[in-house]
C-alpha cells in the first residue's frame, strides 16, 4: 500500500458549470484536423485542443470539447482554468504533500 509520501500525483478536473469532478493519473491534449479527426497529441494546452484523461484507450475517464479560451494558468501548467465550446473547467495537479 502506498503511503502519502510515495503516492503518485494525479490530475483533478472540475467542471465549473455544475461541480462535476473527474480524476486521473495522467492527461494529454488532443489536436483535431479540419474534419474533426485526430491529428496529434500534445503535453500542453492550446486553443483548439481537447483534454483527455487517462487511461488512454476506449475507456478514458473524460474528454472535453475543444478549448476556446485559456483564462488562467501557472507557468508549470499544474493549474489551468479554461473554457471549451460548452463548459468552463479548472484543472489541477494534486500532490499528496500539498
């Protein structure tokens, strides 16, 4: 069993519209082509990308619609507030010693 000191950090996504919370071990940002099909995966947020939360298979935890605006972010990207086509989100990396 992992202790607080050895537990792996995780990501917590909160949808501000209704308080929905999703958690995952890892995240990635997906870029779409002009036809709405997968184009590339990225480590960082950008307008036009969607967030996907691990596991990265057909059973992923959550996927947002396309990012339309980044309203706040720390330099290390461990805290981000952003808007998508239909929601407002807050993404935070949780460290167990926080």
